[in-house]
């Protein structure tokens, strides 16, 4: 599969990332969500930047998690931004779809791009020759997105 549109980074105003303890005290993050992420980090020994990812229906969960838990990025393929998510609370996003995706079509992606850009979020886009699938072209775009995040200090 060939990538039709290369990911495009949009500049965004610098956001202040707050420490998880400060967010818990403020009530902005439910303790169970942050506790779940911290438990996974402890159990796996994972460190470094946190990135949420979702495909299709899993994209909604990834957007909700990324808006609620401090993270460095979000990878969203073939699913839209849930209406209740505060787009301004999101990290940089890689958003993608296949040209033949009948569910997450051009209209839905354009609406999400407009919403994210309007909130000042850095967005990379990947439209590839494919359907409702996570194919090689999107894997490559995700790898490049993650490589860029790896160079940014973790929140």
C-alpha cells in the first residue's frame, strides 16, 4: 500500500503539561484512570512518553484516555473524536483513514481535522490506499509519529 497523503505536522502553541499529582488534586483526572496507567507502567517496567492508540471503535476510548491522562501523543485510525471530548485537552494526534473506508470516510475525517485544528492541536494526517484496516502505510506513519514523540521529554 502506498501512502497517498504524507503526514503533515501543524504548529501548535506550547501547552503546559501538569504533573499527574496536581491533576488528581484538581479533580481533572479520575483517580482510577491514572491509577490504571501507573499500574501498567509499574507491572511492565515501561517508561518514557505515554501514547494512546486506537483503531475503529477503540479510537473513542483512546481519545477519552488521552484527554484525561497526561500523555505525549495519540494515534487514531478509522474512528472519530467523541463529541464529549474536550479537544483542547488532547496531545498531538496522528489521524488516519483508508481511501476505501466506508465507515470513517472523508467527511468524518475532515470534521475531526477541523475540530482538532480549531482547538490548536498539532495534527498529522495519513490517508492511504486501503479500507478499514491498519495496513503498512499507516504503520509507517505511526512509526514516524512515535519517533518524533520519542525526542520529546515525557510529561
